[in-house]
């Protein structure tokens, strides 16, 4: 919750607005502990996420903090327009507000950079409503059940990046994986004369940590490679002062390669292995968790000049298995991404826009649901 | 357009595009702060079942006190009265005191000095009627008697003999459809003039009579009963209006004010029932006080979903009006544990409706198991320690002392199988919400 609040406040103070963040469960994408947004910037998302390990705004590789080439503040907003379809034709639309990433970078020395980022690691905000029946003594009673979760697990990263030579960048970071879910369950009986509604409220908090390290290597002006690894430490779920369960923050290994032989252009491929099963034990034993690959390809190319401004044009695609599936099926996600970016105000203001079309499908045909979404990602960078 | 103008425009255009894009970005960013999360389509397949596990239990012997107390509403405390004319089953009359009659002056048109009242024209008593209380089906007559006496006229036995023909000072008969709002009873002019001129008090007793047992509800809380009369035929001079006022006892204005209008029960009040019977309602205005000994865990540590007070209804001991539907209220006692006086406890109650306890409608002649739902009261009790509010309620008729109809229930002293008990459905404390 803290992470979510921090990120939200960061963005919305800038917008002179106070948002509520959240996602909907009762969908394919937000099972379990929630939806992994990926901690990628709008710029990286425009290229399918493939450039995130080289991107100063994303928080996937601490070595990329050096790519900021100076001090800057970055905020990002991401409304998603989701459509859940049930076989047979019924569909449900949701609008989800996200503020998944905010980054602050400072140049400490000419070749040393520091960065703090606050990002959504797993978002778990939703509200479901359903009709059920409950039995009291021998009487069956119809109820309307509402379950609401508000909150997220966030990732606050503090990192340093060092550029010992022009062809290598090294980075290390410490992560505080924390947040909370404020949960509310209500069960209203149709016979409200005799039976009062059941209302329970509970807040669970998550506390964990991780360390990450990364490197970027440049082969002349032609190619670039990046490797990063996040080592998760323990992670626990608490209710007030009581530790409910303990598990571990998932490890993550990402590998990226990019062609940079054309000025202003990057053609990249990236894959990341996430050991989500290290979270087993945080929830119920029956929660299906999948270790997954998150793979993307994309391009960030120098586009046309519009007046005195240069446009970056981006496109890409991404394939991954979502970490939390259903008991009878994993959930796959494919996204098709495109984006634009430019600099304004003499380079002091950067504006990036990305559109993401996501298709989420269960692996098993027995699950009668399909999900699709349009996500618009907007990022603003301010340099002093 | 010149070449220079084209160049200027081409330089400005991208700025406008980018500014527009930035504006659109900010608008969309603000729009991203609102959302619609609620979904039902994915359930139950994609949802966790968060239904609570309910437990049901019936608590017997949970009543530590069950007592019937009569005499409500407390005489003189009420402003609304029911005139009842049902013979031995119920006879309730009302007394209005006009102790400030006389001594008034008025001014003729164009006169420079006031004149004393020497004439009284068209004297009438006006009072408002609560027509929601019951629909009359036959004409009804209201008789007004001069009940002024030197005896202690707060006592029923002193007043009842004064309702006799030689003291009749006014009467009016109303068709049932004519009783809509305010009624006016003409009063004997000579009587009123004599008292007005002499500065004497006027005390009027009202009773009703009709072709069938009838009742009439006087809504004194909405409209203060009053006496009006003219002091001159000249209509420019306003009508004199005198509200009900009591000046006795002369040494205590507060008590005196309680007697400006009051009801007297002539017949129909029953004594308290046997100890194995609880009573609610009736002419005597019976209330039942129930104090529970509920295990603290059921109030403090679990979430109560249902709390039904189960009462075994007995056919009413009163035959009159026993087919009428009576609404009973379960009012929570608001006193703390330090208050032990039963009469005081019975008056220190709050409205059940304020804590979500609904009234229950019952028919006195019926018998069987009845339920009074107290779940919302249990939830209020959870927020108030027992030291501040004892776990007790008072069962009372919604309109007390206005009908012979009385509801009877088996008390704790009755057969154990029929004694009052609580049926509780609750949710134990639970953890929920983790996937």
C-alpha cells in the first residue's frame, strides 16, 4: 500500500489530482497476488518492453540508471480499458487507472549516477460482486457478495550506476518490496429483515527485500548487451504486528541484446526469467504460481522531424505467462505495442506515449473466458 | 500566402501539435485517475469465494429479568390522547384545563381605550385529530362536560362523576367522513361568559360516544387544544384564543403544566398478568422489560448476523379488540449498569428505529412462535460497553393506552420449551482475502 500510495501521490500531485489506483479481479490477468506491470517505462513499453534494460526510466536493470546522462524526474500514467469476454458472448468492461512508475535520477559525479524509483510490482486492486447462496440451519438464503481489494505490492529501488569506460555500465540496487492490500468483504442477505449484512475489513501488508545488479556492454556503435539479476530475499505477509506467512521475493534474470548501428535507433530483443514460485506459501497452498519467461522484441527508431522536434517511433511485441493462473490453466499474455516520443522545451521536457493491445488467454480450453485490453501509457520526463 | 508566411506557419504548426498533444496527455492522465473496477462476469470461475462460515445457536435461559410494568404512557407526560368509548373494555376520557380564562380586555374599532369582556359569542373548543390512527365507520359524538370542581380533580374517581348530564356544556356529532383534521366543539355560551367575566377557570372533560365502539385520537403535540370565542359581533375585533393552561397546583408551575391536558382511564385497565405471562399494550399501557445475559463473546468477538428474540405468543387474556393488529416496538434501554430502578429503566429507552430495530405487528388473539429481530441492536451493543448500556430492551405497544388489545407471551416462569430465547447466527472471526 505504501508503494502504491507513494507512486500515486507522486504522479497525481504533479497532476493536481488525487487518484485511486486499482485493478479488477474476476478477470484473467489479476489472479493471485495481482498483475505484474513489469516496471517498464512508456518508452520501453512502446518497443514492447525490449529496450527496458537499456532504458534509464525503467527499473529492470540498475546499470541503466547511467543512461539518464544527468538528473531527471520521470512519472508515468497508464489507464487500461479491459474487456473480459465469456464464451457465449457476454462481456464486461472495466477501466483501470495505473500509475505504475516514477523515477528520480541524479548525476553524482560525471560517471556516477544515483536513482530512486517507485514502481508497482504486483497490483491487486479489484472489486467483484456475485450472487451466492448460503445455508443457515436448513434454510438456504440468497446473498449478494462483494469483495474488494485495494492496494499493491510495490518496489522501491535505490540504485547506483557507474560508467568506468564508455563501453560498459555497471549498476547495483537495493529493493524494498512492500505494500498492502486493504480488503473488504461484504455479504448482504436478500432477507435483510432478519439477517444483517456481514462486513469484514482487513489489511494485510507485505514486507520483503531484494538486491539487484546489472551490466550494459557496448560493442562499438553497433551492438549493446545487457544482463541484470535480481536476488530476492525473504518476503512476509503481516496483519498488524502478526506475521501470517513467509516466502521469498522472486528472483529475476534478464538478458537483452540490441542493434544500435543506426543513429538514434535501437532494435532490441529481451527475455526475462521470473521465479515467481518463490512466492509460494504467501497465499493459500492451492494458489497456482508459474515460473515464467517474459520475452519481447521491438524497435525504437529515429523518426521524422516535426518542426524543430525529433520524433522517436517505437513498436514491438511481448509474450509472457502471467505468474498467477487458474487452478486448471495458466494464463498467457501477448501484447502488440507502438509508441512515440519527443523532447520539448529545449530537451528539458520529454513526452512519451505508447499504446498497448493485450490479448490474454488461458492455455486450457476448458476456461470459458478471454480477455483483451487497450492500455495507453504516458510518460513525462523533466530535466532541470 | 507568401513564402515567408508559409515558413512562419510551418514553424508554428508543430508547436501547436505538440502543445495539443501535451494537453491531451494531461487530460488523459487526469482521466486515468478514475476507474471502474467492479465486475461480476468472471464469477464464480475467476473469483475467490469469500462467503463466511455461519454458525447458528439458540440461547435458552438468556433472560435474567422479564417484568411487566403498566401505566404507560406516564400520565400527563403525553400530549396525544385517545378518547375511547368501548364500555367496560375501555373508556378513556380527556380533560382540558383553561385556567387563564377571564381578565382579558379588547379594543373596539376607533376606540382609544380597552374594554372589559362582557359578552361571549360562539365559544368553541378546537383540537386536532390524528386520522391515521383509525378510520371511523359511523358518526361519532363528542360531549363536553364542565368538570371543574374543588375536589382533587387530578384523580379519576373525583372526575368521573362529573361527566353527567347536568354538567354537559357542549356536544357535536360528526359524520365519519367529516373527521379530517381539526374538530370544533361548541360550548355553552352562558357558561363561558360567566367564567370569562368572573375570571374563573374553565375545565372541560371530553368523552365520545357512537353507535359502535369508537375511538378518537387527539393530536395535542401537533396542535395545542384551545378555546375560542368572540367578544363582540364586530368581526374587525379578532377572536379570543385561549390555549389549554393549568394553574394548579399553584405552587409548582412545572407540574401544573403537565395537567393542562390529560387523559383519565375510566374502565378497561387490567392488573398485571400472572408471573408466567408477559403483556404488552392494553388500556393499562403494559410494557415488558427484558434483560439479557448474552455471552460476551457473542457481542464482542464475533459478527452477529441474526439475533431473533423468540417469544411464544398466547391468545390474549383480553377479548375486546383482540382481532386488531398491534404494532410492538423493541426499544433499547440506554441506561448503564449503575441504574437499577426498574421504573427509571423503563423510561430510559431509545427508539428502536434509531438502531435499526423494526416494529413487529401481531394480532392479540393469535398464538404461536413470534420473532423480534434484534441483530442491529446487537451490533450497537458491540460498540457500547455493558457498563454504559445494559443488555436490555423494553417491549411496548406503538400506541400505548389507546386500545384494549393486549399481547401476551410466555415468560421465563412459563413452560421451559416456550420461554423466551434468542436465536443467534454469527460469523466467527476469520481471516480472508489472501489468494
